[in-house]
C-alpha cells in the first residue's frame, strides 16, 4: 500500500506563473543543454499570470489551463480547485531587487506576497514554494523576509528558505535567488533544503551553452533575434565572457541585454533562453521584446527541476506515513 501511494501524482496550483519556467521544471520531461531531465509526478491543474504575452507562451508550450488576469481575481475564480497538494508562487520580485529601485513593500507589487498567503490559506496545500530575488533578504534590514515568513507561519506552515546560485545546478548563469518552502505543520516536518549538486569547478560556461548559435544568422532558429538598442553607459552593456556562466538575465532591461562575446551584437532571445536553461523546443511569443521580458522573469527550469525532485522525494517519504 505504501509503495503504491508513493507513486501519487501531486496536484499543483501555480500563481504568477509567467511563461512557465518553474512549472516546466516541476513537470520535468524535457531536454536542456544536452541533458535529459526526467518527468516528475507534479501536474499543474490551474495556473495564472497577469501578462497576456506570458500566458500565450505558457499556453503554447505547456497547457491551455492558464488564466490571464489579476491574481486577486483568480483567487475567486470558480474554476480554481478548492484544494491542491502544492502551491507555487514566484510573486513579482523587481521591487526587492538590488538592480531595481528597491521600493519593496511600498509598492503594489511588493504586497503581492499577501495574495500568495491568501492562496495558501484557501487551498491548504501540503507544501508551497515561492521564489524571489536575493535582495529580499536584505530589504529593510531583513524586515521584509521576516514579514513574509511570519505571514506563512501564521497560516500554519513551517517555513524555510535558502539562497541559491543557479550556476550550482548546471544553469549557465550566475543567478542568485531565494527559494522559500513551507510545509503544513499538521502534516509534515519542516522541509530540508537540498544542497546544490555542483560548485564553481563544475559550472557550465557560455561557450558550451550557446556557442553553436554564434555563427547562425538571425532567425535561423526560433527566437534567435536580438535587440538593436545602442550601447550606452548603463546596466546590461557589458560583453559576456564565453568561459564563464552568464550574468543574470533581467526582465526590465529596455533592450540593454548584454553583448555577445563577439562584441558585434547583443545576445539573442534564444541565447538568453539557453542561458536560463529553457529547452530549444520552448518557443516564446509574440515578439523578441516580449520574449526577453518573459525569459528574465522566469525561474530557470533546470534549477526548478532539481528543487522539484527534492520536494517529490520529501512528499513521498513523509505523506504515506500519515
């Protein structure tokens, strides 16, 4: 009986889903950067995002179940299931970012963690997962992360978090993000965050990740188009190092995405997608500027897959005993 229950398919509700990087990683069953990431037993039964371009990409690549709209409205959507095993929520992070204005809780976006908290109370998942920028940890001298963890603790959850560098998971990008996981106190122990499988000696260099795209003409493969923004002194105008993982792919760069190591052009949207560990079969719609934004907002699917595997093992280990 226990063995059979360990094959359970876990039902997932995904909020702030964007184009689906986190959801793709949870689902698994894709190939990226020459490696196969096997399918996991998570099934998204409802997804939401406010950006119609992102939901178009999600629908074309993952599932038509995604709903376009404000998250607060979606929490009252009659189609939203009454419960879920897992709730995902990469609530908007720009206002906590070191690269942004760091308005934090002063902004409307900075308050969206409350929608995630409401969803957790409403759906009572066994586990929830949220992701945000490194700056969340230092915003207001640590008061922001403390307020967020208190909100989820009051909802009846053990809350743990850890700062990860995506490069330590085989993503060719030095992207630091906070992963927050909560587990229901009446069902589960606190979640133990997994250790990364790599250190700096095992990082994937850009030459290995996108080198084959360098000689291809623009448009030779889907999304292989690049920004014509003129070079200036602002952020995102450096030249990437082919022998290192790339810098963080940003959403709000207004065309100022980093230059290819050739120095002749900026990185293409397909190269940015590779740097984020999206498979080549994942196509972004409807334009190059929209693709850059979606890619920059996404959770790297390979990072998400590793976290999903740890969550699956955790749920399999603990839920059957109850």
